[in-house]
């Protein structure tokens, strides 16, 4: 039961089955797996930090797009020939004139 609990906890922390297996193998060989585990943790923290930065950037972009889209007049949003004016014109200044033109 202890081993299963360990595996579940390690998996919940994002350790792969191969990584968990290596930790268990080291322990079974009477080696302390903590140095190996610390290396894994450092890499995982770096990956999580990078993912958080990416998510924050995406969040900022989505918020800006949402704010810009709320200001678009309804007749522009419903212009024919467009799939979705909000997404198609992301990053461009939105006007009624630009909405009536086909995208480049």
C-alpha cells in the first residue's frame, strides 16, 4: 500500500511512470534516490514556470481581445464574408470599414 500511495503522489506531482520507476529502482538497490529526484524537481519547476509564463501571456492577449471585441459595433460583428471578425482581426485596429473588407 505504501508503494502504491507513493506512485500516486508522484504521478499527481507530474512524475512520469519512467521517472517513478527509476526512483523505485534506486531505492531497491539501496541507493538514496533523493539526488535524482531533486534534479527531476528542478526540471519540472522550470517547465511549470515556462508554462505559467505562457499562460499569463495568453491570458493578457485574451483579455485585450475581449476588451477590444466588446467595443466593436454589432453590425461589424455580423458582417457577411467573415468567419469571426474578432479572431480574424486580432491585433489590428477594428473599424466598420476594415470589417467590410475581405482579409488579406
